[in-house]
């Protein structure tokens, strides 16, 4: 199985004193992630300039119950707005969920 596009980042916000970067666009969580019931995963960042990198991401629900139907959010560990420009794609590798 090939990689799965999680989201294309358009709105970003630094949180927790810069330790995390919030991708502030809600998205539908792929079934493979929901079934695994994990909250921290590795994603590949594919930037508009063609560069890529693997980073740790945390998947979370909005804190406000009224916002939870909008979907999930993604936090990127030790990233900032310069390392994740708008238009960066976040990709999952299904092999990460099969222990390969």
C-alpha cells in the first residue's frame, strides 16, 4: 500500500512554548490510524520546495466538545512555521502500522 495523504497544512500555530506546531486545519482521521488507536505517529513532510523530512506528530481532538465533529488536529514535534511552510503535505506510511 502506498503512502496516505493526511492533510495539507495551510494554517499553523506554535504552541507549548514552541515545542509543538499545531496544524490548525481539521481533518478526517484515516481508518488505519483510528483502528490502531495511537496518538503519536511519524509523518513525512513534503514541502512546496520539494524537500522532505520525517517528524513525530501527535493526533488530537479539539478540546471544545462542540468542535469535535470538525475532525482531528495534528501537532508536529519540534517544528516551527519556517520548517513547515503553508502548503506542506503530511503523509503517512501504512508500513508504520504493520511493524515493517
